[in-house]
């Protein structure tokens, strides 16, 4: 996992919660296994509490991954493509949105869950700020590109005009020799 963890007694220290937030179905979520580890409980206990309180977890708070999503998620987290014995997915994992992660801390009601929920919320907020900054930057870049395109067209037409001015006009050539006018013959 991309997060460094160290256990000191019963306290779990997580240096970067933000790296556990992933995008699934165009939503920023944290998977039940990671959320349970952050909150200091077993994944089984977290899921039990969720099932006991279904009214607290509507679809926009939490959803269960499909088999394909779970396989992709697991493969993307592991450098080894072959799973070790006992490491296969027995139950499809749940994905919690920001609001679902907060609600999970409330239903778990453990001191560590309450304490760590602050870090989870801050990670989601930081991610949201980063995304808005990227959108602003992308918009500014698009405006700049449009300006440059207009400038490019102006510069091209200016270069064409300068080249036309630089080209020496072809001198008017007078024919060499002389021209004779034909006189009409009135011999009739």
C-alpha cells in the first residue's frame, strides 16, 4: 500500500490518508478495508455496523463494488498479479464517500474512529481543493491557448505582408528594340 503505517502499541499512525482515496464510478471514495484500518477496527466489524444501520448509509454515502471493480482495485494495489492463498476477495468490498466515511465513524463510536474521522475529512477536503485548483488552471490554460491562436494568425498575416513588402517589385520591362507601326496600304 502507498501509505506508510507503524503500529505503536494499539495506536495506528497513518501519514497520508489522501493516498487511500481513489476514484470509482466518478466518485472519490475510500474502500472499507482501508477505512477499517484507519478507524482501528476489523473490516468485518465496520461492515457489520453498516449493515445494522442501513438508514444511515444511502447510495450517495456508500456502495458495494462489482466483481470487476473489486478485481481492478485489488490488481492496481498489488505489484503481484497472482494472489496468495487466502488473499482472494471473498466478499465484495464497500466504497465510502466522504459523508459515508464520517457516518462510519459515528456508527463505530470508538475513540479512535472519532479521532481519525477528522483526518479522513481533511483528506477529502484537501483533494477537493486540489481538483478545483486544477480546474481553474485548465481554464486559464484554455484561455491562453485561444489567445495564442489569435496571435499566431495575426503574426502569420503580418509575416506574409512583410514578405510581400520585402520582395523587390519586378521592374517594368520595355521590349528591346523598336516597334513599327503598320501603315495601311491604299492600293485598291
